[in-house]
C-alpha cells in the first residue's frame, strides 16, 4: 500500500474562520436559501467603472505579459501621487512595490524582516491571518491584550513590558482602522508607537488597508512619523477590488532590493491585468466616496438598530466596515452561536474566536459592507430570533 505524502508541520495552522463561515453560507445559498452576508469584509459594490473599462482595454490589446517585479512604473507613480494628494507626503515610486493583494505584502515583509524564531507583537483582537502566516514561517507572534482603556490598541508601555518579559521584540504589526473592531488610532497615539519602535529597533509594519474608510477624522499614516515604517495597503477595501488581488507596499530604501528579490522568486509580479486596471482607480475618487457614504448609512443604521435586536455592546466604530459586538450576556461560545444564527435565520456573521482565541468566544463581528436592504433584512430576522430563542 502506498503511503500518503508527508504533511509539513508549518501547515498546521488554524483555519481562517471567516472563510469557513463564508463557505457554509455559500453552500446554503447554492441550495436556494436567501443568505444575508455579514461575515466577510467584501464590498457589495463593483470595482470602479474606469477600472473595469481599463481591464477591458487591456484584454482587447492582450497586454498581459510579465511586468517588472516591483510593478508597472505607471501604477507605482500613481500610488506615489496618491500619497502626495492624501497625506502631503513625498514617497518616491522607487520605494513602492506592487503586490498580489495585501496578503502577499505581509509574506514579503515577514520574510525580509524576520529570521526564524523572531518575536513580533500583535494586538488582540486582531486580523487572524497575521499570526497564522507568522507561525507558518516559524516566526513567533507575541500577543498584546487590548481593551477599552486604550481604545483596543496597544500602548508603548505595553511594548516596553513585552520587551522586558521576552528579552527582545523584532517587530510590531497593527492595523488602523482595525479589523475586527473598526477602531482607529489618533495621530498622537500613532506617533508614540512609531517613536517607541524607532527608539528600540523594532520594525513597525502598518496595515493601512482600511484607509479611506473613516467616518470622522481621516486616518493618519504611520509614514508621517517614521519613514522606515513598512506600509501595507491594498485596492481591496476602499477601492472595492477584492477579487483583483492587487495591493502595494512602501518600504525603506534598504529593503527595496531584498523584497524585490523575494517577489521575483515567489510571485514574479502581481497580476498584470489588475495592475493595468488599478492605474485608473485613482481617477474614481468621487465614485469611491459614494461607496463610502453607503457604508456610513449602513453603519449608522446598525448602530441604531442592533441594540434593539439584542446586540447593544458595540465597540468604537471609527472606520473600516465592521462592528465588533460583546455578546457575553447571550453566550460563551460565539462560534456555535454564529453557526446557529446562520442555520436558523440565514444571517452569516463571524464569531470572535477568529480574532481573539481567548476572549473572542464572547464577541461577534458584523460586516456592513453590503447593501442597506441587506442590513434591514438582517435586523428583521435577528430581532424575533433573539426574542424567541
């Protein structure tokens, strides 16, 4: 009998639960059920019209060969101009690397910055793929438990305590606005963290994928306070291009060539069609702002209606398109709770265990990236379900 191929230990990482929930929801949808998708952070809007038109032109011209590993010069130039327009920062195109979504950016950053066994600090709750990728690369995630006192972000004093406890920290990775909370660091707090990292030789990776999706003050970029910060961003969220798998990194000069070499060997280049189309994304700001306005309407509606449906303990929701809700008065097993909600109401929600292995059992994340009709239908289903359970 032939033996099965060996499975490497690095593949023994937890699942991305939101994708499991989406698969379950899609299965019910394929069977004919009307599912309300509040599990995945995926805009219901199309890619901007000029992006789609540019993709059609590229297909007609068959301009889909390899590009430079760092990305098309025109796209990198447009990203550079974006930083001048939005943040008043001069970011040379030479420091910009176009990636296959933000996910490839994290892999490239981790490989370029950290050797096996390095310790990288992450806030919890937080995006689950950060620690999963780190562990797959034999890098050690060190978790910082956050709470309402710091608006669910780590502080420089917590980083100092971690350094004392663990001997050294090689990195800090965080997102602002954050997933799953939607909370955002203000400029002084962000500056304190970047200053602490710079003073203690800690590489700071700033996930800015939800920039543009804020509902009060705009999100500051960590690049304002430290030019050695590694910025990860993407066209997926604000630009409504999730499936196009296109993102970018901004890295200091000394990391450009190492990351270029990694890109050459791991990915060759980001998808050429998506690169050609993304050039036009920056010409669609009015269209994109209308998308954001729709998210804000959804957010305001849920903030008003969720308490009446039994979900009233909502964390600060400054940006992104998520509400993170404390359901400790309803359950101590949010995974089973979310599955039951899906089975009995057809509303798909993500359990907090995806974002916090310990306290997540008391939380659910609601995505409001879909239509207002979907939000209204979700509330219509959830109110009687909570009342009658």
